[in-house]
């Protein structure tokens, strides 16, 4: 008789084979001790963390830490319920008000994670009569949100406004109840949406636009509001979703909108209603981090300086990289089983932790050694990353580059 677990055996076998052939185990990494925003103990040794999304390095910011400690002492470790059932804490509402001021938008909703924000918004805003037109490289939380809802889902080619236009044209009148979904900076290759062109298309067809600024909040724009601010199209973006778990160094998610009617949607969203609200300490550190981010021009400058140093150093070694300099830097490798995990293991043994991304999670196939930079990295750490990559570069065959 078949067991419920049989279907997982092929996956487990593939993992075991990869571990055996590469001599590295990327599937069971334990961070034994966190030392700072950029360093931790892994496998008994000190490593540079070059795979977290701690873009502004705020996880150990003294003011954020102090705010979280005070909140935990005064309000406890958790809310033990949802905002619908148990009510919002004053700090949830205060953070929503701060987000409306920060984004100059009339409406904001705070969620328990960025994943949940996308689930809630995508599954609820659109109904069975509506259409979601999403960039093919969108994050899993966006795809999952569409699965929870009932709208018709159509993908357009990654970052291709002409393909988006072709599909909107085909929809004819239905374009007016279509939600176009893109990301500010795409999480795998670090490339930016062609937002001006996308805004132009959506405006001409009367569609709505949602931008997930998960990786661009705090990273782009004079005030850190993301790609829409950077390319001056904020007034044309209908919804922005994002996360507190990257540049804000906490956990949580949000949606803001230039439409005050977003408030009608709050109590229709199952992922908002049926989960516990964020803990007081998370909300407190997020509020402090939002202030730091808003006035964080210096941190952004440091982050981009670090990103440029790593990107140019890797490009000079002839690695195939994502298309543009970005705090997300993906070293692209061929699919051949074992190559990428072995190189990942080699980097770790050189004291550098990066993300290993294997197919099918990678766009356009192949595997990625994905680095993400932080304003908290020193030039010395970036150079140590480059030294480690130079070592693996020597082990690669020309056809692997
Ligand atoms: C584009 C994008 N959206 C949403 C999320 C989800 O964020 P969270 O970690 O807060 O659930 C992520 C996280 O990786 C992401 O990359």
C-alpha cells in the first residue's frame, strides 16, 4: 500500500545524490550563533553572511533593538490572536498611519508577513470576473495569492512591456478590471522592472498596477520608498506590497494604496483575518527601522557602493551575472548536477555564506549562487567574498561560466 510520504521519496533521493556528489549539504544549514548583522557561526566556523536580505543592516541597530525590548517588556511576547478577533494593538494602527505618511497614500494595511500580504491582496482584490496579469518571474507569494483567489491568471514575458500590451489588448473591455503585477527588484537576478514603460501601458488600457517592492524598499528612491519613487511614477501605482523582513530587519508585511477604498478590502481578506497579528516587539522594531530607512540616504549610499564593488569584482572574473548592478547579485551557473552545490560548499568552507538556488526555482534554468549585500558589510568583507569567488573561479571549466 502507498503511504502519504511516497511522493516525497524522489525529491529526497535527488537531495541525497546531490549531497553525495557535491560533498556539501545546502539543505540542512544551521546558523549556530549570530554574531552581527553580517557574521554568524555556521558549521563551527565564523562566516560572512552574504545571502540574507539585511539590505540596510538594521537587525542590530541599537534603537531598533531597544524599541523591541521595551515593547516585549511592556506588552508581552505575542498578541495570541488575530486583529479581527482580538482587536488591533495601538502600535499596529500607529504603524499603518506611519506607512500612509511615508508613502503619501490614504490607505495602509499591516499583515503578519510579506507572503501573507500578497496572499491577502491578490486573492481578495480580484474576483471571478477579473484578470490578474503577472510578470512570469514574480515571487511564489504572488503566484500563491492568485491560487487562493478566483480571478483568471495570465502571465506575460518577464519585464516585457510589449508582451504585456499585447495581452491587455486581447482582453479588450476586461482590461479595465485587470490587475497587473510586477516587482520593483526581482529577487532572483536582481533586475528592476521597466516600470515607466509598464505604467505607460497600464494607463493606456485603464488597468490597475500592483508593485511588490519587497527588495526595493529602503534600497531605491531618495526616501527609500522603492522603484516607483526612483522613477517618479508613484501616482500611477495603485497598490504597493512589501515586507518588513528585508531592509526593515524584522518580520511582517504591508499593502498601501492610493485608493482609500482599500479599507473595504481589509475584512474580506482571509489571510488577514485568520492568522495572529504581529508581535509587539516586531511592530516596535519595524516602526523604528522605518524612521531609519526614511532618513537612510547614507545607508543606501553604502549599500550601493558595496553592491558595485562586488558586482564589478565578479564581472572582472568573467562570471555570468544578472543584467544590472543591484544589491541582489546572482552568479549564474550551468545546470549540471553537483556543480553549483559543490561550489556553494567551497564558498562556505572559505567563510562565505551565499544562497544556493537550484532549478526549478531559477528563472531561465541553470543554478544560482545568489549574494545579497548589506550596508553593514565592510569593504574588507566584500574583498573576502571576492577572494572566495576567485578560488572557485579557478575550479570552473570555461563552459561553466
Ligand atoms: C518579492 C517578494 N515578495 C514577498 C516576499 C515575502 O516576504 P516575507 O518574508 O515577509 O514573507 C518575498 C520574500 O522573499 C519576496 O522576495
